[in-house]
């Protein structure tokens, strides 16, 4: 059974800082991995999708990497802004979808 | 990206009533749809997977007689919470996928269910 772990559970940083969110998973036989953000009381916003054959994906200030062999993914956020404050969820797709518990990010002005 | 809608976005009902939640893929045909629930400050837990025209596959611990799932067309799946009780209050999110298991899932905006 796939287990997805996200570290840290919560993170508070000053505006402008670069930061890294971590996701680890136990079963490396995944088709893809996706990062989402979720604002309080809201649904999911897809940030980046990395297929199993890819090593990384970039969108604006976000960069996600994938190392299937070690069962790890990172989400790098450059020059963080208060609007980045949200919970970030990692999701692995191995035919069945498994979410991590998320990292709650607070970016202070 | 592809769009998935859910209706209603929010529902409040009395204990013992049944509630139906719709999930629609608006601009693509979804061969597979998924239903998740999310309790406050927790992550999403997969409840069931449904393929169009087939019976849903439920995750361990999810009561199939309580959470009825119908995936009658390639653009619509419904989740009916039967005889809802306060402990069923949660955020329910659906997702839809076209084609194979390696394809991206697209998520709906969620439905907030409150059972009084």
C-alpha cells in the first residue's frame, strides 16, 4: 500500500524567501506525481504534474522534481509571497491516487 | 486544463435524509471518476473509483450501501450519501480522468456537506 509523507507539516517564512517542500513515497511504481495547493475551505488547484519518465517540471516560480528510485519529490518555491500561503499537497498516481497530509505554508509580509 | 464541476457546492441537511452530489466533466469524456472525502485539517482520502458503466470499487472501510456511486455516462458521476448522519459531515471532492491510468486527474471544486 502506497504511503505518502510530506515534511514539514507546517512552515512559516518571511516574504521573499526561497523554500523547499518535501514529499516521499514508499512505492516507486507510479505513473505520475502531482502537486496541488489548497486554500482553506476550498478545492484543489493543480500546480505541477510530473510524469514518471520526467525529472522535473517548472511553472513560473515553482519547480517540482521527481526521483522515482529514491521515492522523493520536492516542490521549490522561489521568492515566496504572502499569496503563496496555503496547504500544499503531494499526490502519487499508481493507478490509485494517494495524497500526503500536506504542508501548510505561511508567508509573512 | 480540463474542467470538472460539482453540484451543489454546499449542502446542509437533516440527519436521516439522503443527499446526492453530482460530478461532471465539462469538456472531456471521463472513463474513470474518483470520489474523495476530506475531514477538517486532514488530507484527501479516496473513497471509491468508478468506471463508466461499471460498479464502483470501494476502498476498505467505505460502506458501499451508505455511499452509492453511479457513473452512468462518460461525463457524469453521482455520489449519494444515504441516511446521512452528523459524522458524514465532510468535504467531498470528485476527480475525473480520460483514458489510461497514467493520465492526469482533474479535480472538482468540492462539496461541503453538513448534516445537522
